[in-house]
C-alpha cells in the first residue's frame, strides 16, 4: 500500500463522515480495505459500528493496542475541496479521517513486515459523543485480548509536518458536557411584572458562573466553564417562559471538576429562589483526563529521535478525549501529530497536510516494533 493509495483512502473517508454510533458506511469501507490485505494471522471483529483488528505476532511476549477514532462532527464543511463531505452538515473536522488512514497504513505495514508482539487495532466509534471508549473498554470482546500497553495519536494543526509531541502526565483535560434548562412563566412584553422571565434569568446565570472560576478555583489551578449555545423565547414581544444553555466544563484536576459542579448546583438553587423558576441540570457525557505513563512516553521520545522524527515536549491542553478511559485502566499514552493546517480542530475549513499520514504511519510502526 503506497502513499497514493493511502491518500485515496483518506479522501474516500473524508467524504463520508458520520456521527457517533452511526458510522455504518465508515465501518463497511474499512472492512472492504482490510479484506484486501487480510492474512491468516489477522482476526477482525465488529463491535457496534467500530472494529477490533487483531494481528498475532511472530514471537509474542506482550499484546500492544493502538486506537483510531472514526466518527465525524455535525459541522458544515467549507473547505471547497474536490473531495469534500457528501454528508450535508457533517464533516471530519477533527482529523479522524487521517487517524483511520494511519491505522490502516500501519496494519498494512505489519502484515507485510510482521513484528514479534501481538497488536490489537481499535477503530473506535463515537469519540466526539456520546463516547465510545468507555463501553468498548468494558466489553467482553476487548477484555479477552489482555492488553499490556495502549496508545493513540491526534492531529495537531498548529504543529508542522514531521513533528510529534507528547508529555508525561496529564495531556488532555477532564471534560463534562453541560445542559441547563430554565422554566418560568411567559407573558406579554408590556407586563413583565406578571411573568418570570427566563431570558433574563439565563443571561444573569451565564455571567455569574464565570465567577466560579475566578473566585472559587485556585489561580494556580486550571478550569473552564464555557456556554457555547443559548436559546430562549419565540418572538420579540413575548417574554420567554423557557431558556436553554449548552456548554462544557474543562479541568486539569478531578477535584476541581467536583468543586465546579458543586458550585453550579449551589447557583442553581439560588437562581430558582431568586427568579421563582425551575432549573434542570444535566452533565451529559463526561470524559476522563488523558494521563500519559511516563515510562512509555520516555520510550516514545527515544524511538522518535532515532527515527529522525522531530519530538517536542507538549503542554497540557484543555481539549477533551475519551481515550482517557483506556489510559485509566491500561498503561499507555497519546501523542500529537503535526499536520500544518491554517485552520484548527473543529473548524469548517480544517485542511490537514496529507504528507503527515506517512509520518504518522512511521511513528506508530516504530513504536510498535521497538517498545520494550
């Protein structure tokens, strides 16, 4: 499988992005590719809309695992590329098309040049939501492989091609979704005293909860509360009976997440009294922090340096990744792969440099071959 074939695979996948647990075309496409390179020492199993691909080693004393996420995002693509998404309102805006392509390239390399250890490749659905890692990890299918080490990569638009980056300890934050529904009493705009205005209540709430970060969290710690979506009302001259907020919480410390949630719940009780309303709070999906094993990262750095791939020390980031659930149970790590894109992750114009695919394949293969 040469470079041009990998580019075609990436572009094919880019055109069929699908949301979490709906990756039917994606799963079928990957299966179609794998059937062409399948050997007697390869086992392929479906799990929901994902896949397990197991390659038995020549002389195994351990089993390694590598994960690639496969879902897209509900974003309308604006790249104007000839191979743009064919699924209106859905896009591979987080690089999962590259992640899958790199995994396929690695499988092909190991089929052609077998290594000593067993390798389990995980094509994981629903990373963007509602979260596929945790149920996949808990499945009987996964448990039977007895994994000794697991790792994954994520594209980094801000890093140049030819560069990888990681760090010991926390790499990605603890994250929690946030859904808050306000219910009051609507009415005519001319008679506000007869209503319970939820536009006002929700607006004040959004402004007030920022003080949780500035006044309840240690300045040397890190926390974020972002409200990304707010809806209320129906027309300009009617006071809103309902309002809805959607957002996210990010922390680099699990205790900080607990404090923020406790403070949000205190605020809600107060606002219910102050605005004489009912407020419902739902945290939605929660992702565990991505915490890298120091020994594994140290080996990765040495292997990259000996492979002429530039390694840089990463900073901890407030991005979230459900790969953290795997690392909670199994030693391993995640690393950034430079793709040199002007536009960042989750942007409608994200356009990674496809030359990074070869670097990604090389980095993963070298790690699998040389990990001790």
